[in-house]
């Protein structure tokens, strides 16, 4: 006997709707025929009835046979005859109760079960009465008092016979109807101890797992119940009920697990591929060309590296929508959860909203980032500097590139050639302007041929620009950095923001991978310079830039410190002689450290020592010799050196005033000359 399950079950994580009456009845009946203990019990009942009345025993056996074949009306007639023939035995009454419950006669079933208990309060009779109390009236669940009484009766029966399987089935049903999880758990544990492989054991194990919110365990238990013979209609119904009760978001767990696993696998694969292909490309670039050429060797390695870089860039842009959707969804779930709970902490909701919006804005902004198109220095009119214009054209011819369109003088020691424009202009077939940033500080003591060689290195980036996808890689690095800065400024750079962790992690990974492309381009540009003007000229030019950078930085710091502390007038930074000039030993130490520095995984340039060793090795295959036998100086390209130096000093003075609010005095030329002469 069993009862209709409650309409709803509010337990822990979800409401689980269950109705196990038909399944309990069918499986329990089958168990009564198959289980040895139940067969022995039935044989004992038949023997007791035979001692009272053989006719009653025969009617009881006939009623059992009718019940097993599903003819409950015939079973009722036979059990009623057995009751009339053996009025002192509770067994026909108990079977009458079961059969009446099967055909929906709740009142009659309760009457016969109570009568059986009054004759003999055994575990079997108590369990039968408990099951009858759990029967519904039509579609109306039994009253709570009846369910509570059923639970008390079945607990009492369990104490009498801890190994009565039907009793513990009814205990699980009663506990379920009262939302009593501890009793349900004890009932399932007893079922597992008595009949661990019974279909109903797995069935109620699935119910318990569902009430605990362990949906995967519930699915597995239900699969085992199906394998143990749970009737298909009840199995299908239970699956539908579990699916309806399962939180909607759990349906996304498995796809998300697969997606995250695939994403992580791709990330690891790209990192490993980038590391291997970067090393292979660098080794290929380091190989000496068969002839004196600036073109790279190892085409296969370079092509593989380029593919890996492009895939990494595409991976970044494809990952952004996933993370943005994740952040948006997570923020929405958190806010929705507060509404469901009925408690809305305004401060927390505001923080979640701000972090979500800042993250979305930061990432979207990074996709459309544009470098401000401002002049980096004083623009030179090449018409007024014909010798410089001719040198720029000469270097471009030797490298096989187009000459620069604009030259900007800067106060420092940089020598940089680059394109000014957008990727969109290139896609439309337009030509971006090429520019040269030339630091005035680097020109002191530099031979013209060495400057040409350094310029040839810079020009060499143009034909080699796409050797390893460096242009796209630069755009991605810029986008990542913009995202990180915007999130940090907006307060979204927090440990609980997954996009922040993605941006940080990807930046670290991509820097390691893509800087191989940058270092590769530097080596190829070095080779181009060595082929164009000779290895010796480029080595001298590289050493000069490193030396002048250390010297000029030390001089500028000492000068600015003095003119700010005293204060003193500063008309020409480059000719000013501070009272306490930098120590030659300190400058020499800085130069040595720069030349001997080792490149890390995050450096965009190879180590200077490696670059020098590479161009020296080219001496065996490059026959270009210096054409600067008279040692002409780089400053010879400019007619008015002092005017240019004062112009750069003025720009430095303007920068100090704008960025630091400090105004540096400017001496008149005559006063400055007198002061310099006195010094």
C-alpha cells in the first residue's frame, strides 16, 4: 500500500513534486514475490490461517493471486471471504485495507487497517495503517493530522522491525509529505541497508538528492532505478518533475563547463604554441643569410609564429563578448537574488551596478581606442634642411622603403620612425604618413654614417612590419592596456571582477608571446641596417645611442636639479654646465649595465649584447663598407645648432610648466654667454 505524494515539497534548495503511489505498489508487490523474507512471511501467514480455517487460507491465497494480476475487485471478494472465515486474524483485514487503497476507497481502507491494528499492533499492521492514512481523497492530499499520525505509526513500526522494507518505504513517503528531511534521510539509509539495489531504494535516493539540491546525484540514482525495473511511466513522470524543479540556471552548467574547458585549453595551447614558435622564429632570424640580405631566413618558422599571433589576437577579441556577457549576467543574478530574498542592500547593489557598467564601458572603449594625433616635437621644414632631406631619401633607397614625410625634433635621445594614421586608412588603400622623431640629445658626437645606420634600422621596420603580425599584436596590446587603465580608474579593477583577471592574465600571456615578434622585428631591422651601411657602422650607432642616453639623462637630471634648487636661468639645456656635474664613473657604470643587460620575457627589444653579436656575425656575409671616411658629424645636417637646442629647451620648459606647474627662468642670450664665460 502507498499514498499519493504531496503536491509540493519545499526542501532546502527546490520544491520537488512527487507521486510514488503506483510505483510503490507495483514494486513492493513484486518485492513481496521475489524477496525471500517476504515469501517466508507470506508462508507464515498462510499457515496461521490454515490452522484457523483451511477455507480462509484458500480464500487468502486466491485473493493474493488476484491482486498480483491486478484484479483488485476479485481480491477484495476473496479477502472479505477470508475475513469472514477467520474473524480473529488481522491478516485478511490488512490485505483488504491494501486492496481498498488500490481502488481509492480510503475510508474503508482506514477502517479495516485500524481494526487490524486493534487486533495486533505489529509492524506490518502499523505500516499498512500509515500507508492508508497517506491516501488522498480523490485529488485532495490527506489532512496534515493524518500525515503526522502516519509518520508516528511508521516510526513505531520501524522500531519493531528495522528490516521491514515496505515499512521504510512508507516512512520515506510520510516524511516526504511533511517536509521532514531528517526522517526522510534515515528512511533512505534503512532502505539502502535492507535492499541496496531495489528500484524504490534508488527512487527515494533520487528524491533525497533532489531535496538536497544534488541534481547530478538525483539523475544518477534515477538511472539506477530505471535499471532496477522502475516502471517507465513513473520513471518518465519523475524525470519531468525533477526537470521542472531544477533551477533554470543549472541547464547552463554543463555547457558552461565545456565552454570554459575549451577556452582554457585554447589559452594553454596558444601560450605553449606562442612560446615554441617565438623561440623557433628567433632562432631562424638569428641564422646568417646565405647572401648579404636584410630579409629573414626560416620562412616556415616565421609563418607559423605569425599564425599563432593572429590566433592569439582573435582569441582576445572573441573572449571579450563572453566575459562581458558573464559580468552582465553575474551582476543581474546578484541583483535579482536580492529581490527574490526580499532584502535589497542598496550599497551592495550600487557597487555591483557600478562595477558592471564600468567594466562594460572600459572594454568597449578599448575596442575603439585611438592614439591622440599630436605632434611629438617641433616639426622641421625639410625644405629648410635640404641635407637632412637628402639623407632621409638615401637611407630609404638603401633599405627599399618610402622616405618619411615629417621630421619632429624632440629634446631627448630617441631615433624613431613610425607611421601616423589608422588601420582603416590602410584597408581603404590610403597611405599613412611616415614620421621621424629625432632627439637632439643623441646628435652630440655622433658620426653621420652611424646616424644613417640607426635610421636604416628604423626604416627597416616598414618592410618587415608584417613579418610576424606585429601591427595587429601592437593593436591588441594597446587595447588590453586601455581596458586595464580604464577599469583601474573606474574602480572596477577588483578581485571579484572576472574581466579584470582576464585582462591582467591575457596581458601577461600576450606580452610574453607578442614581444617575441617585437624582438624579431628589431633583429631584422638590425640586419637591414648592417646590410645597408655595414655592421661596424650600426654597432657604433647602437653603442652611441646607449651611451648618449645614459650621459644625457644624467646631465639633464643634474641641470634641472640645480636650476630648480638655486634657482638658475636655463636657456640651453645642452650647453649648460652644472656646478656639480654627474660623475664619469656613474655614467660609465650606467652604460656598462645597459650594454650588459639581459632581456626578460617582457622586453620588446633583444639584449644589446645579442644585437651586437648578431651584426658582428654578419661581417662574414655583408661586404658593405662605410662611406664616411672623413668622419663627418651628424650635426652637419643642421645649419643652426644653437637655435635648435634653445628651441628644445623651450619645449622642455613648457612641459615643466604644464605638467608640474614649475616655471624655469630663461636667460637672455648675452647674459647666458657672460655666465657661461665666467664659469
